[in-house]
C-alpha cells in the first residue's frame, strides 16, 4: 500500500541522494465521459474544461517535472512545471513551484518563493495521481479552491516528536492571483496547519485567512443596478475588497498493508459581501488492497450556502437579478464513487472510476446547465494510466 501513497513526491527522485541535481516527474493520461451533452460535467465548476458524452482527455491528462538542486545539505532550489490543458484560457505550461529550501535544523525547514499552501491531505501530490487511489480527487473538496495553483511567499514546517507520533506544525504566508473568463481574484493570505501522524494514521487541521481583491465586470453591473434601485443595501454587496476571506479543513488518513481510509471536510469563507456564496465540502473513501488490485468506494458532498432572496430588496428587478447571481453559485451536489486500481508495475497504475453525481434539487451542481428533465443524476466514467519516474 505504501508503494503508491507517497509521503512526499520528492521521495521518488530518480537521482542518487548524494548528487547535487535531482529530478522526477509524472504523467497522467486519462479519458472521461458523462451522461449528457446539454449538461456537461465540470470538475472545477468555474473552469472551462467540461466532460460530455464524447470521451475527452482534457480534465485528466497532464504531466509534471520537478527539478531540485542541492547547494549543500541544508540549502536547495526546487521547481515544478506542469503541462496540461489549462482549466481556463492561458498557457498549458505552469510554473507551480519555484522556491529556495532551507533546512534550519534537522526538524525545521523553510521555503521562500513559490509553493502551494497545505490545503489538503494530498497537497504536494495533488496532481500526482499515482499517489492517490482515485482517477481524480473528490471535487467536492479539492475543487473548493478553484484554479489556485500556487502562492508566492514563505512557508515554515517544524517536526516535534510526541511519543510514537510526530507533530508537524506549518505556518505560511503568500500572495496569488487567479483569473478566469469572468473574473480575477488576488490577495495576500496567511495560516497554520497541524498534522499528527504515525506509521498508519494521519490527523490534520488547517486554517487560512486573508483579504481578497475581486474584479468582475458582471458583478460591477449588478452592483450598479443595486445602487440605483436599492441604494440602502448596496453597500452590503460591495465586493472589490473582501476582508476575512478564508479556508478551513480537517482530514484523516489510515493506511495499513491491505486497507486505506481517507476523509476530509473543508469550509470556505467569502468575506464581508452578500454577493458571494460560501461552501462546505466533505468526502469519505475506503479501499481494500488485494494483491496488485485495489477496489475502492467513496461518498462526497458539497453544500453551497445560498442565503436566498434578500427581503430588504423590494425592487422586483434588483431582487430577481441578485437571486440569479446567487443561484448561479450554488454547486451543491452529492457523488457516489466506485473504482478499481491495478498496480501494473512499481511506478505504473491503471484505474477505472464511475462517479454518480447528483445535483441538489432545483440546482445544477458542477454541471454546465441543469440536468435534462426527468433526470436527477449523471454518470461520469473515467479510465486513466498514472506513471511516475
């Protein structure tokens, strides 16, 4: 089991430990299809990549290369480059990591530069699908951060022995900017995470906070409408600077020779505006190792906390427009997953996965449009090969 659930991607470096230069990489090759073309599945609801009735490689095919140069036993430079069909317009190449690593003590390390904040159980290996049981990690949690790939800033990690356990304390600060066809978000964020683990169990919690700057021509127009038709409440819908935005999560992992259990829950906080909707997501996955095969099953749910119509907006036009904006952000859905993993050789795994995705009543979930009349779910079938080197 531990052969594929890697504690850190750096552990699969191809170079010898005593060499200054190391590299490793991964290739994910996948195909997926869903039940409908008129309601295509979006793994990231705000992305452009969609899955319809024709097999498509866009969502699950990507490659990455990590380069590391060690100047000494305590100082290194690390970079990670991703190659994939971008979830929104832009270059298929993405520099996801570019940091200087400093080992201050045997138990304390610092990263300065571009890195990813530890949102998930699988943060450093989020794109390294070989390190996970699934074809893709549950969208109900892992898509909560949208298209975010990195932060530019500083990160500190300290290990503390606690009996047979180890406690990892992480502190981090960084800035980023995320753009899509409809909006752009930027901001500076900070937070902490704690992980308690031994050879079988991992328990972790994480909290992030900050200020987000949002640019959205569409929301600009709606805010202008409110300022004309409902001026008394318009200030509550201002969105250009959102203070106290954040993300919180908790997770556990149990891994033994034959079993794996994974669970995470996460919550987003949209700050001081009534224009945006916060979300809560959670999943549970269990797998059983049988030789080189591992069947697994899971359940995931995402709930968007849409406050509904604002009774203070008495103007019917303004009320209808605001209600439509909020409804468009309702990604509430449930997913039941069945899958099978086959470890062909040490560094190659083949996977099959079926996700039955059911949007909440009256909503569209992560689909491009509401499901056709008479249907309450869509089946997303995926096949993938995951390789590391």
